[in-house]
C-alpha cells in the first residue's frame, strides 16, 4: 500500500517539476532578452558600457550565493540519506545565505547611489544595473520561498517522495538563480567601460 502511494505521489508531482523547468527556461529567456537589450542600447551609443566600475561588494554577494548552492547540495544529500536534522540545518544556512545575498545586493545599490548612479540616470546603460539586479532579487525572493517550503516539508511527516520532491524543486530553482547571478555579474564586469 505504501509503495502504491509513493508511485501515485511520483506521478502527481511530475507535472509540477515540468512546470518548474518551463519557468526556469522562461526566466532564462527573460534575462537573455534583458542582456540583449543592453547590448543593443550600448551598441547604439557607440559601444561603451556602463561607464562605471562596479562596487566590489558585488564580488562578495557572488561568493555568498555560490556558497549557498553548496549548502543546498549538502541539504539535498542529507535528505536522500534520511538525515532530516542535517537537512534542516543546511537548509537554514542556505536561507541565511540567501538573505545575506539580498542584503549585500541592497548595500551594493546604496554604493551605486553614492557613486551618482541612479535608476533614472540619463545614461540608461547604468539603469540596466538596477534592472538586472532587481529582477534577480525578485527571483531570490521566490527561491527563498521554495527553500522555506522545503524546510517545512522536512518537519512534517509528508513522506520521503514528497520531501525529496520539495528539495529537488527548491534546488532546481536555487541553482538556476545562482547560475543566472554569475552570468549577470560577469556580463556587468565585461561591460563596465
């Protein structure tokens, strides 16, 4: 009976995972469109980038989000090994790192403002920095929600299939936003001047 329920859970969860992959693909295309828009805009201005040097604080946020992917990997491994306390600890650390990333990004914005870089800048290439990072932060909020959903699942007796599904669901999205941030950060670095 338990095996039948697990098989039924797997079948019911498969479309949700497919929908997550569709959302990831759509988000990837969205960020590709944003960077393409930046390239077209900059190309129309004679090929100059943002005209500023990014604050070094963005390096720290990059390290934080990479570390958060590692802690999420450790949480997933613990979940597969039925080590629920370890799973919760690593998920909690991942959430804290996600919040730290968010805070560092906001601090980066404050440094940009001190540098005279505003969202409503006449040089729209500098405004793109806020668009890139702002849209990414919205995805971070969604990822934090999925991480909290995974933590909640580890506390309740929802069954291992559903627990692993929540972990996989959160992992797919979180690793995706990690990769997107690295892509955006490198893109911005290459287009500083």
